[in-house]
């Protein structure tokens, strides 16, 4: 369970970072 949770958090973090980058690009335009 702990391994699955940690991997899930890591993937969610990566997705969040990608979303933030996209939002920043849109705002800069």
C-alpha cells in the first residue's frame, strides 16, 4: 500500500507541475 501511495503522489506531483507550466505559458501570452 505505501509503495502504491508514494508512486501515486509522485505521478500526481508531475501532473500538477505540467499543469502549472501550461497555465504560466497561457498567462504570459
